[in-house]
C-alpha cells in the first residue's frame, strides 16, 4: 500500500520528512534502469572473462578478502559478498558457467541485517569495485531456475563472474602487499637501531661543543616527529632511514673532530711541559760529574730505532684470527648473516655481510672506511663482528664509539681481538 504524504501549508520541501523508500527511489534514474558508469561497463567485460575460467568459490572469496581493505572495500561490503557467494553452488564456478544468484532483498536483509538503502549501497560499491555485475531481467526482477543436475538454465540477479576473473589478480596483489609489509618491517627495524644509537651518543658525555650538540639534538627531535606510521609505504620509510643515517654521519664527524682537537690540544700541552722542564732544570739535580756510558751490546745507540718494529709486531699479532672461531663465538651475527642470505665460508663472505649490517647499528660508511685504513681490512671486519655481537647482547650502547676505542687500541698496539673471541667462545661453552 502506497503511503502518501501531504505537507502542511507553509512547510518547505526541506522541512518535509522523507522515508527510507523515498531516498532509494530518488537515487534511481527516472527510466527505471540503474545509472551506468565506466566501472559497470568494465565489470560486464570482466564477467565475460570470468565465464571462460574455472576458479573455485573458496579461492575467489579468500583472494578478495585478503586485499579488500587495499582496494577500498569495507567490512560490510565483504559481508554482503560473502552472503551472495553462499547462494552459489560448486558447479556454478566451472568454465562456461556463470555464478549468478537471485535472492530477494528481503532475504538478503535477513541474512545481513542491512536496511534496504544500506543493502543497495553496498551492492553498488561492490559493482563499482568491479567485483560483481548486475544482470537485469526485462522487468527488473531477480529470478532463475536450475535443471535436474543443478546447473543454472536461466537467471537474472547478481553475477559473481568478475570475482572469478580477478582472483589471480588479487593473489598477485596480496603477494606484493606481503613483500611490501616485510620490507617496511625491515626498514623500521633499521630506523630503530640507528635512532637508539644516535640518542645514546647524544646523551652520553662527550667533548662536542654545546652549540653543535644542541643543533644535533634539535635535528634528532625533528626526525623523531617524522617517524613512519602503519600507513607509510616503503619509499617514505626509506627516506626517513636515509635522514637518520645522515644525522648519524654528522654525529660521527662531530665526535671524531672533537676527539682530534682534544688529542692535538693534549699533545701541545705535553710538548710545552717538556720544553719548560728542559729550559728550567732543577738546580738540586745538577750533576757536574762526567757522564759515563757503559754497554755490552753492539750498536746500542740505535736501540730507540729498534722499538718501532717491535710495536708494529704487537699490532700484527692481533691479525692472527681464525674464521671458525669468530663464527662460533658470535651466534647472533651468524643468525643475521643467514637471514641476509650470507654464507660464511671465507673472509670475503664475512666482510660483505658485516658491511651490510654496520649501517644498522650506527656505524657510518665514513667511520667504516677509516677503520679499514687504520686497522686493516681483516681486523676491522673482526672488530665489527665483535661489536655487533656485544650490541645485540646489550653489553654496549654506542657501537660507533666502541669501534673508535678499538681503533685507538690498535694504533697503540694493545688490541687483542683473538683473546676477545676465544674468551667469548669459552664463556658460551661454560
């Protein structure tokens, strides 16, 4: 029975109440057919393509659910799609067949809990997303019948053939999304490592000038505010990681510069002190007796020249490192190397792997090259592996600072990497 509404005198059209059926009727074109769009035309072509394929209902619905949010579908849209698929039978998804369903609006409203307007809105969104197609009869009603074997003879209603046609596309999209998600997680982990390293170096006592230190801390806070969220893609995260690595390089340069300045200042102070001691000797220590030098060794006057090779030999003893000992003493590094696809059979394998890991723990390329120059390629590689293992175990906070300390020990000839690895290996065994 049609409900008539007569607006009171003086009431405007905007003030008159409208029922849900009035809204749905106004949204339909005046000729009785639904409004066509470019997406609906594409959907009809996809339906023809899906008719030529054999795709199971389970594969199709799983594929679209995995990428539903990515293609703009909401949970209610997927609920309606799941309900429509429930009215199909396995033989409807075979080749040269179309999975068409013809449930009434009343039945769909009972199954989904939607109102009539919501039901039509979600059906239209599925069609605009090229998931379903509308196959209309001459009078606009849904109906159909099957033969004795359960195959559809004639039907008008919702055609799910576009879903079958796009199942493979959705599976490829899902694999791309999964790879993107893994890449984003890796980049975020690298950002976390670099960020913590920078913060530890900026908060630790250092000889950087207060003004420069304040500038570096301000840049760090600016980057913290730009940390990626869960909607950030890999390109945005990679840009943020590059910014943090650049800041890490600036902090390394500032620390190296301040350390160099302190060394120069300390050497200058020692030189001035030695000159003052030479120019102003203590009178009480003056000895007027002739100086006699007694020696039983030949060419003992060149003993100062013989100390330099001895010092070099002390530095070279640290290079007698066993690759197997290093790998066994550093299980965490071995795990990371395996995840990165590295096979640690020879020294070049170890060097390539640690070169990939160094930026993750805050060791810049500039510092890494400097370590190679001062320590040698093999010693620098072994030192970086040891630093990474200690950093993962929580035994140190600043890998870059620890590497600089090892470089200084190597220059003094007091670095013994072999003893460090052997001690770590014995501690793990015990």
